[in-house]
C-alpha cells in the first residue's frame, strides 16, 4: 500500500495571495526537521555498483531514527519499483512517502526545494535556475524538468514559490540559520558570470534572508569540471573527474552549529600526491578566509579540521553510464578522450559530504580491507562527528557507487525544516 503525499501541518497558513513572500531566513540543516528528501536513482554510474543499495541503507538508518523520508519519483513505473523495493527491505516503510514529479537527475540537494521561513510566519520554496552544473545551458529543454523540480514539489506541498533568475545549487550553499551563508566563489561565479558578488549577495539576501556571505575561493581539485581535462596522479598516470561540480562547498566546509565549521585538511602523509598538494593549497586559502571571517553578529567561528580521505581511483569501461557521458565532452586542455578504451576516474569522495538529521548523521566511509589508511581515517572522522553531534547516532555508509557520479550522501538528500 503506497503512502500518498500529504500537505504538511501549517500549510493552511501559507501565503496564497500570489504576492511574493518576504523571506526571514533559511533554517540550517542541524535544526529541527520535518523530513529528509531523496530522489530514487534511475541508473548505476558504474556497472555493478548499485546506487539503489546505498539509498536503501540510508533509508534504513533514517527510519530507524524515526525520520520521515520523502521520495521524489519521476513516473509511475519508477514509483512501483521504488515502493516495492522499500516495502521489501525497510522495516518501518510506513515512514516513507512518495511524490511523483517529472525530473531526470537524482541530485536533489541541488535541484530540489530551498525551504525558507517568511515574514507572515509561514514557509515558502525558492526555485533557482539550473544549468546541469555548468555542463548545459539553462535554457536547454532537456534539463527543464530538473529546473522545475523545486517549483513542482512546492505545488504538491501547497507552498508559495519564490522564483530566482540566479543559477545556484543547494550543494554550494551552507547556512548557519542565523543569517550567514558560506559558499564556493569559483562555483557561484561560474554559474553567474554576468553577476558581481555584490549582486549575488543582494539576491541571496532577498530569497534566503541572509545578511552575511562568506566567499571561500575554490573547492577540491578532483571536483573541477570534467571537461577541464584529466588530473595527474601520484604515479604519473591520468584520471578523469566524474561529472563534478567545480567544487561545491558541501565537499569541504560545513556548519555543524551556528558558530562551528568543519573544514577539510590534507594529512601531511598525502602531500606526495599532486592532487593532495593542490587540495592543501586550496584548503589553506579557505582556512585563512574563515579564520578572519565573522558571523552575522561579528563573532569569530570555531573551526575544526577534518582529514580528507586518500583518493579513490577506479577504472571505467565503455557501457558505464559516466564513461558514456564524459566520452562526449570537449576537453579545454586539448586532450582527446580515448573512446572505446578503459579510463581511470577519481571518485568525488570526501568525509565532509555527510547528511544531518535530528536523530542520525549519515556519514561516508571509504576504508576497505585493502585500504588501511582510509580505514583509520574513517574511525577518526566518526570520532569527530560523534563529538560535534552529541546525542545523535553517527552511521557510516560506504557511498562509492554514488561518489562515482560526482557527489555523495549529502548531494542525494535534502532536509525539509520544520
């Protein structure tokens, strides 16, 4: 028996006059929540590595913590598959509900609703524009369903929609819930080359209610756009990035409370690797920015450094979903993709790409019996997460099937605040 979508309590209080609501704030992810949103995966990034298995592990952990899970489904056929799979594998499947809405990409953090609080005491949804992370034009008809996902889900929930003409993805916006927004400048400026930082800040103030924007410079090196060309590994060979975003902030800097930021750091033992060396340079620049930054009230931040994992390199073959896409790109460095031959790829893997809910933290782990270095780092990160989230269970999930598509656990979940 399917659980049908229902309007949330309080929807009758929403602004339905047609006027654009005035935004007070966007709640932080570490605050109280109504539900966690997930989009059901429709493909494997690498053949034989199941995104669906990762999603089921996440749903199991969330529902054990009594968290409501809302799944966006593109069509009725996918609905039948998802509901049958969930009912078979999830004990508390009554906590899972489904919303049929046309969309293609499953990275709901980036395409889904940005929930905000309004001056009339209600809630609204911000609908930003979307251009497939810089891989397509925002007006391309093939991505219009994803660009409309937030708007269409808002209609099902009974929320007013605030439209923004700015391109922005949720994975590049971290808020502390009190007026401060933290983002990667490289990403946001790539999406909106016609806008100055001051113009973007004014738009974020209008649609998110923020008064203080922290512009971190660049994200992780292995998150650079794939079409920029392959990266050189420590052994001198090359590897491609995997349809990555140009450095979303949720891969390297996260708010865990209104005053505390987790920031990635490169362990010294990794600095023989040219990718790690570039990440070290970038993260230390960002550390200096944060060390000199203040919150919306002029207070400094508490900064906790979290190690990056050692890089995860895999081989992709013709027929793999990501291989087929990256083989079509024009590479800005002049390199030519070896179509028909296997290639090495770097998973978009970082401990900072975790999901926060009131009862459970879904964190990423990368260690295997053949990888003792990352196994030790998994334990260190779990210790840090347990300390910064007292009273919440920290569940470590092996997410590499997801990472091979360009993101992580945070990218494929979205919090709906209360």
